């Protein structure tokens, strides 16, 4: 199993979620429960798309952008499909519009 994390612009989050839910691996009977998509609003350093995205943080003492962090768990054979959906839907036209990381999980145990 893998854990996939992605950091995307707030303006792309709805399209990214729709693209994930449109993946064949997501639509399988038990897959939606298995993937357990989690979303977080985080303060990051992505290049802002416009001045509305750019904020100044007094805590950090620097400019930040509110972006979204997505986390989900998937089977090894689903990773490429999920990455493709994230990359396609997360594009903004910038050279770097976000980041995707994939980590190997030793175990993932559902709470039943």
C-alpha cells in the first residue's frame, strides 16, 4: 500500500477532487472507503497565481499562500492512475503548481 500526498493551489482543489473521484480505481465498489481522502488547508510557499492568493503571516514573518494538502491511501497498482489525475487536474500553467509525494506504508489497518 502507498500513501499519496499532494499540495495544490486552492483554485484547483475542486477539479482535483473531481478528477480523483472519476478515476476507475476510485469508483470500484469498496475503493471509496479504502482511499479515505483527507484535505487540509495549509500555509505554504507555492508561487501565487494572483495577489489574492498572497498573504503575509505575522507568525512566520514572510509571505505565504493558502494551499490544500490532500492525503489518501491506495493500492500499489493504483498509484500511477492517481498521480495522473492529480497532475492533470492540478495544473495552473506555472512550471511548479504543487507537489505530489508517494510513501510506502508497512500497514494500513481500518478501524471497524
